C-alpha cells in the first residue's frame, strides 16, 4: 500500500513518527508542513463498490465529499506522472510540501473543490469549477492541465499541488491526501494538506447547506468509512467553463 511519508513531530528534544491516517489534529512539522488528518475513507461508486484506480477515466473531473459531509472535492487521473515534492505556500506564508500523485502511474490527484479566492464550489445545480484537460483551452490560463474557477478565472496547476497560476486566488487549493492500495487497486482519502477554506465555507453558505445537506451541523460532520465518487457531469446539472 502506498502511504504518505510519516511526519516527524519535534518536542522536548524527542522525535515521534506518526502515520497520517492515525491522527486527528493539525500538524505543523519541523519543515513547516501544514497537515490535518481525518478519518480514512474508501472511495466507492453509487452501488457502494470500491473504486478501482485503474478504472478511472483519464483527465475527467470526478467529485467526492471529504473530509466533511458537505465539503466537495475534485479527483483527476492526470494520465501521466505528476510533479513530486512541490514546495507550496499558503496565503499566510506557511510553507508545505506536496508529495505528488498516487496510483500505479503516480497520476491520481485530489483537491478541495472550494476555491481559495471566494469559495466557489460545485453544487447539485451548477459548478463554476472544473479540471481543464491538457489539450483544451481556457480563458484563465494559456495551457490546459489546470483546475479553473470560472467565477473569477483563477487557474491552479493540477499536476503540481494545485499551486495558483493566475487570477485572484492567493494560495493553492487544499490538497486531499490519497492512499492507493496496490494489492486491491482501491483508493482512500486520509487527510488534508495545505490551508483549507472549510470554516469560511460553512459560515458563508448556510442556506445552501440546509438545502443540500439538511443544515450546517449535518454538513460539518466528518465523513466515515466510505464516500461516493461520481463524474462532475453527473454530480451537477450544469458545468460552466470559460
């Protein structure tokens, strides 16, 4: 099973190795890593069957909710190995390292689908955020291979930790840390890396959270055990892209 590198916690002269999926707290390691572990959750289809990494369509936007019931994420198989050990920085200046994609080809990535600019995100009605394949064009950036928020034309490099490339966004999209079980070809979400916008999102969309999730309290509950993965075009009625 592929696992993200353990994080060293330094304190009182001691070093402790901690597995990401065994902890539930915000960690800032000695190298400045910004990391928060949540429940280890298996990605499944609409019938509850585990998603096989090899079955994913290349360069297609998928959606799943994690780490909370009401927080959507994007998953993409980039079709080729991603960059590795990318140095990123939050809007507050905190540095962290994105290790790269997972899967047999190190090509599968996942990110929070809540834009780091003004919280644009996919809903059941529409989505102004999506992945733009490498051979397609977008008004937000000169090349494809990016996640674009069409609300204000921010672009993020999907193959390099979703670092912000253009537009008003001042920091990358938060990364969803994935694990791939090479024996079963199954995928798990285990943590969030980078600065997320979850609390701002929960404060800003109370009516929407009530409509789609039964209220903010239910939307804020942590996902447990499994989360359903669907194509963005199935998740929402309309995808708006510029």
